[in-house]
C-alpha cells in the first residue's frame, strides 16, 4: 500500500527516516514523524490485517491513543478491561485487581483487542499522517555510513531495492532485525520461558462488568492467560518453563489441550469451548539487546527487549518508546550537536520500564509473591502495585516509597520462611540453566 502523495519519494529511494516494522511501535513513530513533516518510509513484512499475539492493553495506552487521534477507532474494536483476575491452585479464592484502585484513579480501564484490527488502525493512521507505507517488504541488510544508512529491502515478489535514509528505526519486534545484524542480542540470563496459544469460542467469561477482564491462572509449570475479545473469541495461552515445553511428544494441539487439563480452574471455563484457530508454539521467549541506540538508529519495543507477557506490557512499551523515539529522532536530525545526549537519554528510558516490571516478572511464580498477590495487604501498597500493572510508570506518579515497602515485605517473608525460599531459589536456578525451548516452536 503506497501513499500516492509520496510517489516521487518512493521513486527517488530517499527519505529522512526508514522504519522497519508496521506494528504498534513502528506505526506510532511513523505517524508522529510524518505529522511533523518528515519524509518517512514504513516497511512491513506482512500485509495488514495480519495475526499477532499480545491482545491485552493497559490503561496508560489510552492517553497515547488520544494523542495519536485514534481513540474512537480503538474503542469500537475493544473489549473493555477493568481489571485483572489472578487464580491460584494454592489459594482458596481468585483475587481481582481493579485499575480504578490505582494511585491515579483517572485510568480505570483498558481494552482487549484483536491485534489484526488494532495494528491495522495504527498502520492506516500513519498513512493518513503522510508516511509512505510499503507492505510485504522486508529489510535484508542495513549499512550505516556518516550521513545515515543504506537499507536493502526485498518485496514478496522477489524485487530488491535500496533506500538511502538519514535515520533507521527498528520496530521489527521479535524479528530483531538490527540486533541480529549487529550481534547485540542475547538470551535474557534472568528469565527463561516459552509459550503455546490459540483462540477459543464459547469460553465461560466472568459475569457483568468483569466480562472483559484478563485472567491469569498459575499452574505447576508456569501460568496461563485468558483474554476475552469483543467478537466472542477468547485468547488462551500458556507460558511455561523450557523443561516442560521440551517434554512434548505429541502435536502442538494435543499438547496444548493436555497442558490446559493440568489447570482445572481454566479447564472448567473451557468445558463447552471450541478451538477456533491453529495452535501456535514459540520458544526462546525472553531476550535483551545490549543497546537501544547507535549513531543513526534506535530500537523500539520488542526489537530491544522482551521478558514475559504476564503483565501485558508489550503494546504499551512499544508505543511509549515510539513517542520518546520520535522526539529523539527529531533532535538527531535537527540538532546534531545534541544527538549523542538524546540517544543516551533514550537508551536509559528504554531500560526503565523493563527494569520496573522485571522485578515482578522474575518472581511472579514464586510462592511468596503469589501469597502477596492473593492475600489481603496494605491498601496503599496495593495502589502502588496496581499502578505498575496499569502501566503508570512513565509520568512521575509517586510510587517509589510504596514499591520499596512492598519489596521489603517480600524479602522479609522470604527471610522468615527459609526452607520454602531456598527451594524456590534452587528451582529458579535450574530453570535458568535450561537450554532454550526454541526447538518446540514447530
């Protein structure tokens, strides 16, 4: 899909910014830069609409939709999500966290979305703002030079061409185009997981206003997500440790159903449900990249790092980094003497979100954190944790002291239960030492 107004630019093979990847991060930064008059080329390897996992958004996505001018479009395709339910086989009752109880009460809900619809809205918005978008086109090589980069792309019909650009934005998600080329990607040494997922029709949802809430089910080998969508489908996925994924002796669908059977609370909600999509498995789930920037490039969202989808951070991180990235790119293009400082600041900003969430992610399956989530606690500390779960970590909301107090309680509970703590520590070390479950992804 090409923007006719930029036909001359397309022919010339030159642009100010070339964005690799037409997902939420790439489409957002392309829209922002094009809106400010930049010549932006946005390449996407697939054609919209296309399937993508990661359907659960966070409340702090909503102000970003407003700033992009797509809030009403997202509302039309979204399933309202007012909170998150946690279900544990080691605790008697489920617990629900309502976003309305966070420190800032201004963002009481988010949405669950089909990513095919959601991503297409953001992609089309970039076109409306003036970006040139080329679908079914992959970046195959990026060669940096003093004034920018030469990017070689290949269309799905086999045609190749080269673009000369002043700046490259890698928003390629888990393809991690630049990190792979530069050799800066590595497995996350602090986390190790894989996933298997599919869509169901007829799943039993929560009643009333809570119908659209996401549910998290813990089980012996990891955790499940349960994400209700507006069209009646429900996204179900299991995030498991590699030792379990590598135990598979059957086809993915059979293995998936066998895994669901290990979680009776989830299996009960799927008793009358029907699988309505292929089952997909993916390994090598957690990774990080050494740096988010270089002289003429920056990385957004999952192109920089991905840990675990347990708190639904993917789309928020991608879009938040796109807003920060757009300002960084403009500084680099217009004020070269400030470029180094701007890129360093962007790199620090990219590490902030994963650092805050990773403390919870690395511990979310430990008995102590489960107890803290599932049991009664200080309402002020719960407000702070809810603010993190809502994605409110980029606006200066005062959470520091309360999060410190929550973590202190966690460590004290571990200290006074040394046997359980040692057992959890040993198990985590064994999981981290496991080779990646990438071979299970077929």
